C-alpha cells in the first residue's frame, strides 16, 4: 500500500477529545503554545528529551523513506530525519520547506523549485539539485510512483544548476507544489540503500539508533530551517492507542499520538495532562463502486446517502468529536464549497429512488471493513443498521488489514476507507476520482468531472480556480461513489510540560521541530 494511502494513520486513532486548545501563538507551520499554565515560561526553552508514542505494527516496519509506509511510527521518524520540498501550512495549503520558493511557466506545466540555501545532509555534504532530482526520480519509479507524482514522468524531473529543480507536468497544473508536500523525502544522489539507518537526511533531527520500530533522534544543530529546541526525541511503537495512552498516564511517555475515544475519556480531568484536538483530521467515507455491480446506478448511491443519519454517526462513532460531512472530500480546504446544501436524512426519498432503480431489496449486500483504526468497523455496523430502515440489507464483513488492503480495496462493491491530510479538494480529486487515477477507490469515470478538474488545475487565477473547484465539488456531491458522512477530529495526549505541539491535521502533526519542554 502506498504511503499517501496509509498516511491517514497520522490522523487515525484519535476520534474524540476532552478539550479544544486554542492555537495561541501559532504560525504557518501549525505550531502552538496552547494550554500553557500560568507562571510557565512563554518562550521556548532549549534542551530536554521528548518521549513520543506512535502507532505501528512490528510486521509492517519500513525504513525506506520512499517505501510503503504502513506505520505512523515509521512515518513520524522518517519525517523528522528527512525533508520534503514543501509542507502543509496553517494559513495556506502549501508552504516552504527544502524548497524556499517555486515559480510556474505561463502554461502552468513547468515548475521551478529553488532549494533552501545552506541546506546540508547530516553528514555535512551540501544538498544540490541533483540530489533532489535523484530522490524524486527514485520516488516516481516506485510501484505507487504514478499516484505520488501524478502527471510527471521520471525523465521530466531535471536540475538547472545546483540550486534549482525543474518539474514538467504533462498537463497544466496550478496546484503542482501541493503534490510535493507528503512524500518527496530527499536522500543523496546515488544512494543505493536508502534505509533510514544508512542514508543521511536533511531534517531537523538525526538518527541515533533504530531498533524494531523504536528510534532515538538527536537535534541537528546545522538544520537550515532554524533553531530546533529539543535535545532528542525518543519514539516508541505501540500497536494500540489504549496501550499508548496508558504509557503516557503512567509517566513512560510525554506525548501519545492518535488516542481513541476510550483513551481520551480516561485522560479527561487528569492533572498534568493536556488533550489536543484537531478538526478535519480524518475522512471516513464509504466507497460505492460505480463501474458495475449493485451500486452502479447513481439513484442507488443517492438513496444510500439519504438513508444515513450523519449526526447519529458523528455522535456514536466519533463520540461527538467530529463534524457532519457532505459527501465531498477535502473539507479543510479554503476552497471547500460550504454553500452546497447539506444532505440530510430522507428515508421516504431513499425508498423511492431504490424503487425507481429497481434495486433488489430482498438481497443482502456485503460491506467490507477493517479494524485498522478506532471507529472504522463501528461506522460500518451503524451504517448497516441505519440503511436497513430504507430497506437495504447489509452484512458487515471484517477483514484482517493485509487482506483488506491487498484484495478488497479498489475492488469491492461496498467498503469503508479513510484518509488524512484532508485539506485539499484538488488532492483527492486527482488521486481518487479522475478517470484513470491510480487510487480510484470507486472506479468512477465522469467526463464532466474530469473536465472540471482539468479546468481548475489549469487556471492560474486563484479566485477563478476557486469558482471552478466549486463546480467540481457540485459534481462530486451529486453523483460520485463516495458517501462521506463525517470528519473525525484528531487527538493527542501530552504532559502539561510539552509546548509548541503542531495543531495541523494529517502530515502537519508529525512536525515536532518547534516542540519544546518547560522543564
């Protein structure tokens, strides 16, 4: 499974929270000094070791920054050791990292990325455009490379001098820099073995050791991105959010990522523990196959959307720590069309549509799910109960993670899925809905949607692009294969001594370079 597919684990298990901490002092990196007790120092303090718990399974450990990232623990470690060209921002979708600026050609097909001056690998060697070209080509040549850098061939990634990288897209793409946020980790040119304990990175922390998914990282005092406050970060892998939360409560950790509803409730009111909540952290849609099978008729898909009780789903599955969604992916995007009327439950119309479509209500249909994250299987069970009131019989089939992602995902007629980094309508449109996209979860092919997508990403003017994106969202809302009933909040538990934790969802949450300890 591809990194961007599993990357949602970065917003995964935390489905409920006790309090929402205000983002006081946040900058565009998404860092925060929220929750500072009175009398505590307001300015970052240098020093200290942050002990972090992160989710992962021993059998899915990956050390290659361009490999399949099945564990959040691996991705956290890799993201602190290696840099991407760009990262998500608090004020805009894409902000600078290893690339300080980017400029498009007039036709929006050729993009020039200028690298940060003074950037060095951990072995002291300078970062050059050739290193970045090698890394991006290596990424593009992975099995999932076409979906990681859509529209860009390996040969169309070149260097111009030592400080500029040129990417040429097959089509006009005003949002191309957004594609470089998540997986474009840079290793030295010619790296044969890019394992994290062999290939130096450029990030804010250097690897001290890596054992069985656990790692110790030490501060990179030569990081081009500014001062790093912590002396070190120790990452410990946990297979369950509850075990991780228990470790925090017993004093073994300073920060626990992605705790579920039970863990958050357990921690509520505990002295010395802060709970951080991030809206729009994870989408949990139900995918309905549109190419063939019982849900190919758009009237059937609309009926299912009308049969679901979204408020009850958020209340019961997410313990109320989430928001009702409207069947459009990318709810955190500034261009998200909030003026499209919210779809609500209408069982009468749902039954009428099923009858008009000739849907066989005597048959039982299978809904596949997995227990990768807290709430996913529960959402399937509650959905099956709700649509039964419209006359649709659903049997929930729970599968082991490997079976689900290897066999069911992209192929089944009806299944649950989930995504993090939910801040871009364009990201999801290009990755999961355009005809021929590498991760088209519902096998959807809609010429009008494809045209709307091309028009939007091919438009340089931001205001006009927002207008065109609304048309794209209207089509998705009306007839895509997604039933997105709600958005889960992301949750971290941390000791009250931890400051500067990132507040952004998805990938933004693993960026701990500005985190610090009060003592």
